[in-house]
């Protein structure tokens, strides 16, 4: 049995569908009720409240873990108590490149490494799916706004993250590894908006936000240090943050999906 946290999210949702299609026994954990493929067991649990995880963890073998809740050690203790032997953590590139700003994922990484479990850490860069923040303005008036219009980053497709997770959860040989996961090439926000225009067959105009406008918007749903760290990555990325990693291709045996591929598969979200 594989327990997938974040099962209602971009990565976890795709991972649940993939594992279920392969005939694996899956428990989808979420706080919100949701519908999952036939045969998938749903368990209501909150990573902020480890007592609620017992139902999902008891008798399971492997855990796909998100960074959520204040106490990673309590979550990992509950996993071990339930009999789980392998954990795959979805961390963040920033835990490696900017550990002070990304203290929360960095703390989860430490706890996973110090646990008695066989662990693998996935460190993705920014997700292609962050462009879904443009869905409403593109549907309404075909415009997208973002700061640092011409700074390119190799954003990663959540479907590739799910596919990598599906491999490392089930295959031996990944224990004690930390993988950097990116897309195949750096793409600027301006080019991402243009790729969405291509995907929907209508041009999308791009409005460059000031960093202050972006900060104000991000502070509505992210803690302040993460906002500062994210703005620094978006505006003045380190070489390590712009670099294309070979890890997706090493694990999957094919190149990562491009942003244009993500946009084509998700075009419906941007059409009126
Ligand atoms: N977006 C990026 O660019 C980026 C970059 C690097 C790393 N990441 C990491 O990737 C993670 C997953 O991203 P995503 O796009 O797949 O997720 P998402 O679509 O943003 O959804 C968030 C998921 O987290 C779950 N969740 C949040 N708090 C929880 C809690 N206390 N207990 C249990 N589940 C909880 C939610 O489940 P319910 O609400 O249904 O319970 C939901 O499934 C992020 O949380 C972030 O840590 C993201």
C-alpha cells in the first residue's frame, strides 16, 4: 500500500491516478473530500495533526510526503509506527539553494534524513502549473501579469514530478538520494504566456508587474520569508536555479516535458 499526501493537488493527484492505473494499492490522503479513481482508498487526514494519520499509515509500505504541518518528526514517527518503510519527500529546490528562506522544507529534509525510514528527496524548481494563476485573467481578457518578464527558469511539469515519484516509490536504488527536478530548458514568464496563447489559438498579452506588486499578491498566500526567497529566485536566480538538471531524464529515460507541452495539455483552463 502506498500513501499519497497532497492527493488533491497537482502532483499528488497525478500520482494517485498513475499508481492506480498501474494496479497499485493506494491510499489518497487529504483534508478535503475529493473523488479518486475506482479502487483508491481515501483517508481524511491532516499533516498538522499526526493523530489523524493513523488510519492511512497503518499497514502501508511507502509514503509520498508533502511539506505541510509544523512537525515533520511527528509525521515520520506515525509513519514508522504504522509500518511504513520508505518515504519520498516532495521538497523544494530552495531547501538546497536558499535554506534560510526555505526553512520549512529544509526542516522536513533534515527530519526525513534522520528518520529510520529509507528516504528519497525530490527537489523541484518552480512548477509549470503556477501559470494556472493566469487562468482567470486569460479567460476574462487574455492577459497575464508577472514580475521579471525576461528572466528564464527551467520550470518543471507536475506530471513529470508524479512520474518520477511513481518510480522512486516502487523501484530500489534511490535510497539516500536527493534529486533536483527541472524542465528541459529555461523559459521566461513572457514566453510562458506566449506558449499559452499558442495552446489556445489566441494571443495572450503580457503585463510586467513591479516586484512590489508581485510581493503584495504573494503575501496573501505565502509566509514572508518564502515570498522574499521566491522573488529572489524569480528575479535574480543563482546559477544552480537556472540550470537544467539531468535527474528527470536519468530516472525516466526521456527528456522532461516542455512548458509548451504542459500548456497544450492544460489549454482548457485558459479558454473562456
Ligand atoms: N508550486 C511550486 O512552484 C512549487 C515548487 C517547489 C515545491 N513545491 C511544493 O510542492 C507541493 C505540492 O504542490 P502541488 O502543486 O501538487 O499542490 P497544490 O495543488 O498546491 O495543493 C496543495 C496540496 O497540499 C495538501 N495539503 C496542504 N496542507 C495540508 C495538510 N495540513 N495536511 C494534508 N494535506 C495538506 C492539500 O490537500 P487538502 O487541502 O485536500 O487537504 C493539497 O492536496 C507544495 O505544497 C510545495 O510544498 C511547489
